C-alpha cells in the first residue's frame, strides 16, 4: 500500500478516494469492461452515468457510435493500488478488437485510422470536473491517412493539434495556457480572429509548435503509438477523479468520494469536417424556465468541447432547422423519444458528421429551481409521472432558492449589457476577474460577482465563492451555465457586448468601464447586467406563502401554481409536523402564515433583552431574598404579557416555552469593561461604591466557559423562584386566554437537563405553581412539562429522564457542540474551512446533522424514551430542523415534529413530505 501511495503522490493525486477503505480488496474475477450493447441506464454505479446512458441509447436503437466502458470498479482498484487491475489490459484489447472489426479499421492505422475519444463518466454528473481526450490514435504516421480518407487536409491537422493540446494538458500535465498562447500567436500572425480561419499549413505549423511545447515541458516526445495514447488517457481519467477541482465539486454537491469514475472509449465522429458538420447540446425543455420548446446550442464545423467550453459563440438550436433540416427533424424525434423514455428533462450532446446525426450523450439534465417545480407538474399533467414522483423531483434547497428576493424592475437602474439568462436569481456584488480574488474577498465578507470571458473547471473555487457569475462568451450549455445551475448560482452568459480584460481587471461596455471592486448587479432571469446596486423585492413564492398571492387566481404566476400543487401534496403525505422557533407574536404570526403547526421553541431569554436585561442582572446579583423577590415581581407581569400575545397568535396550536437558558455572562456586565471603569475611577480617586460591589459580584460569578457553566436548569435550581416565576407567567397567561374563550396549548420545557433528579425537582415546583393558578382562575390548563435533550448524558440516560418528562425536544445545536467538543462561536471561523477543504467534513455538522455521532444519540434516546413512556412526544428544535437532509433523518428516527426558523418552514414541510413519500416507496419495493 505504501508503494501505491507513493506512486499516487508522484501523479499528484491521493491514492485513496475521500471515503474509500484502502484495505478492502477487489474480486479478481470482476468484469472490468462492457460493450455499449451490454449495459443499460440502471447500471450507473458500475458504468457511470455517461456509459449507462450511452448503453441505454444503443439499446433503444438510436445512432450511437460504437464503443465500450471501463467500469468504476477498475477505477477503484487503480486508485487503491496505484495500478490497473491485472485483467484490465486483456479485456480492453478484446473489446478494442471487437470495435475495430465493427468499424473496419484499426486504432491509428496509417492509411485509415480508427480514432477514439476517452471520456470520464461518474455515477453523478460532474460537468467539466474530470478529463476527456478526443482524437486518440492520431500520429505523424496517420494524420495524412486521415486527411486522405476525409478529403480534407485542414480537418486532419486541426484534429491532430486538438489531440496534442488536450493530451498535453490532461495526460502530461502541461500548462494549458502555453497551448492557448501559441494558438493566439498563430491567429495574430495570420490576421484572423477565430481558429477556423487557420488553414492546413497554419495548423501543420501549430502541430509542430505544440509538439515542441510537450517535449520542452515534459522531457519526452508526444507519444506516437496509438495504444500507448489510449492507455495513458485512461489513467489520466482515473487520476482526474481525485483532482482538487473534482474533490471540491463533490463536496459542494455532496457526492460520495468513494464512487470512482468509469471511462468511456468511443469511436470518434467528427463535427469539424466542414459546414455540413457540427456539434451541439440540446435540452428537451428549457433548463432555466422549464418551458417546452427547442432549447440548446449548435456550432458548425466544431468538436464537442468547443460548445461546452464557451470559447466560440454558438447559434440557437432552432437555427439548425435552416442549416440541416434532415438532421434537425431526426434530432427532434430522438429528443421526444428520450424524454418519454426517461420521463424527465434530458440533456443531450450530439454531433453531425457530413449530414449524419450521432448521439454522444444523454442524461437527466440539471435545471434551475423554478424549472424543477414547473417540469415536475408538467410531467404529472402529461401522465408521465404521478404526484409522488413529482415530489421526489424537487427538493428543499431548490425551494429555498425560489424564496430569495429578485430585482425591483421598476427601480432606477443603469443597464450596461445583456447576455443569456443561464441561471436565475438577483445577484449583486463587487466585480472580480479571477477565482483567487473571488475567494479572498468573499472570505473577508465581501459579496462578489465573478466576471470571466468564459469559465473552466479551474474557476470552480471562485464560482462557489461568488454571488453570481457573468461571462462574455458561451451559452446555456457552457461550463459556466451548467455548473451555476447545478449550484443554484445566478449566472448570465454570452454577454458579447462586454469586453472583459482579465489582465487589466476591467470590463468595458458601451463606454462604461467597470473596474475591479466596482459594484455590478446581474439578473439571471432576464440576462440583464447593471452598473451599481439594483434594489430587490420579495419573491412571488414568499408572497404566496405569506398569503399575499393566491395560487388559484387566473393571473397567478405559473411558478407559484407549481409550488402550490407540490406543497399541497407534501402536506397531505408527510408524517412529521412542522413547528417554528419563534420568540414573539410577530414571528409567530409569520410562522403560522408559512404553515407552522405550532411553536417548537420559544426562547424566553430573548424576552429579556433591552431594558429588561437590567432586571435580570439585578435578579442574578441579588444579595437578599427581598431583593430577589422584588426583581421577580417586576419580571412576572412582563413575562405574562409576552405569553398572552404568543398564545393568541398561535391559538389552538402547541407552544413550547423553554425556561431561561442563557450562558450567565449574557446577563452580566462585561468583566473587562467593568474592571477598566473601576480602575480608572480608583486612579482618579473617584471610586464608585456600587461599581466596586458589582465588580466583586461579577468576579465571583465569572466563568471560563459559560456555555458549560451556570445556565439552563442549573440556573433555575441555584436562583430560587426564577423558574417558578416563569411557570406562573405561562400558566396565568394560558388561564386568561382560556377564560377569554381562547385555546392555549402551552408546553413547558426545562433546558440543559443532564439527570432525572434535576427534572424531578423542577417538575415538582412547576406542578405546584400550575395547581395554584388553576385553582385561582377556575380552569383546567392541562399544561405538559418536558425537557431538552442537548447533553450526551441526557441522551444516554433518556430512559430514566422520560419517567418525569411528557416530551423530549432535541436541542441539536448544543448536542452537536457537546458531542464534538466544539464551540460553535469559535470553530466555524477558525478551522472549519480547513476541515471542509481537506474532506474531513462533507458539510458542517452544525448545518446537517452528524448521523453517525449526534444522530446515533438521537436514535438511541428516542428509542429509550419511548420504551419508558410509549406516548412520549419527540421533536427537534435546533436549526437542523430546517435542513433538508436532516429532516429526512428525523423522519427515519421516528420523531413527531421538527421546529425551525419561520423562513425555513416551507422547506421543512416539503422535505417532510419527500421523506414520507420516499419511505413509502421503499416499503412498497
């Protein structure tokens, strides 16, 4: 294994994927190579998405160039051991011979060469993140044969220079800028702007120049043996699984690191044979809006990489009807076949070789959030999928995107250009012209817009850091557009009137100059680009949730109607109820409009801010029982009024009130400021007796780690009467509401319990207070008392604690802190970035619940609690309650409800429905 790691390090990659166990051996009898005729779309784990879909199209009888697939299992062996499986070479030779027989020519033969592409293809789409090499098999010996067979010398030398350029950069590690600079020099010398204007002689000279670059940069000549080219390209594709950009993309998209990539070896078809040839990308529906129609890009006399790289501006796919009607009609028929077969939006790559249409790839296409909701409901209406499947086609992250504000089109603004609306949203930020600056400024708290002529996979860091992406080249199928849609980033592409000078760090358009650091605004829904900051207005989806837009109205936004339909189905099928974290009547009312079914967490410490803070300070620092009682008597009516408003806003729905749970330092004067004040006063011989006494008391109560100190139930036990006052305020507020014909449903939650004895003491006192209030007001309140499970000990002794609890609410924020030993206030800013970059975390455990650690405690505590008390109500009130992935975990763990901030309630409702539909589907299988 040491030798494998050392070999991998020489290649500049990790020998083992992020989560792969290096000790797991691979079966020696495994089949590592499949012909396109042997696979199908359900073998993505083994054949990768690209290979599985090429096989599926082959089986459907569509025009796919023959080829074969090297499996992900072969990649895993290679990454694990540093070398290919022993059987792989023989299997590849066997399939290559079969391919040569089909094509009637051999790989790289001098008079009529078979050329192949070697392309990556992971299970999940990773656009542009891994490597591809085209025209494998070309050499000094075969380039003339290709020219003779094609009857086009320019085409042959163009294909050869492309091979050397791609192979040099991808396989041999040559800096790609060296090839780009040589190409630019050749165009300048010829006096032309685009590469298709270079003739055969120019390209022949360029090939010699490219070969010289390879020799100087690598110390070896460009390989002339076709099989060596193919084998080296296959290894390069395997290696590309562990490049920094691929790892970063996987972390961003939460793709497991142990899947590996398949390699697709496909006979070449050529779109660069002249004006009757070309290449394109098509979508069966608009990936930006979801509308049906003819969407895509086409480029005459080009190879596929030219389209997705965005280096030449394409024409709309609809123009193909005038360019080559026969191919256009055939493509439209194939697109309909594929969408009906896959029952979803399909993303298609194709090439036309001298009037012959070839399908090079299809996959379920990435789409914007709005398109996802529209397409899901359209497919239901067309009878292709049912409502349960439609619910699975969208997710909470997409819904959250739709709730972001959009530009106020009525506001005064300076439009400086317009491009293609590639990924919707309203993004405002400072202009930056490279990824490094985008990341650097973003980490300093700046919002940035990444502006490039075109993006490439090396820009991924900057694209993630930016609020939005703007390019002067490329279309809806360019790298920038595809990656931005996948990430939910606002993107405008192909704004041709913008002249982007990355070296000078400026953009010029219509006389306006945008320097780096100037604020720009981009609208991914219209493609418009503005100088300065454009004001934003609420999303129509938020207005719908707020009740300001009726989804059934004739003029209702089509998107709103789609969201309404899917949300209605999610609400019908979900088991988990969704509550809100809300501390005042205003938040509670908004949460109710957003669909909250109660309050799962009312933090009473938030009620003690402002002028009330001094009252709590006096209570904590009280020296005598009289002073303490005076402070409590002041707080009681204020608390009671708070709860009356809250119960009124949530009438008929449960309201869980957490008793006081702040770290003690939040209600005490800052010890440093107070010490300085006292010291200065003493120096002036003007000491204040009250400050001296206060400093002495603060010193006595000062804690090194307040989060693990005197807070929660501990504070209630140490300060007599504190929790009793709060319970009385809750009970009296509920009694008054009940006598006013209201329906208050209060639940009292005791925080930071670590042992059942703490809960028993507080519960006994609380029940006594409640009984007194019931008797005084002549009502039956039926208040319930429970606790937060936010300490590992509470989770581990949940069976005992359940004896005195009517409900558990998992405080997953504190539980995560105490399980991991993390201080949330510190670690996210100090080392979480490094942990995410190194792959230790796929995502912050404060964002998505750590299922193996924290999640295990939640499962065990839920089971132990219900074993003691079968009717124990279980919920969660940390912000994990609004995280899409975490909601699925809580559904599986058997909780009754999740609680989250008001804005995340629709997301939690949707994901609760998806979790129920998913588990029902699993049960039926």
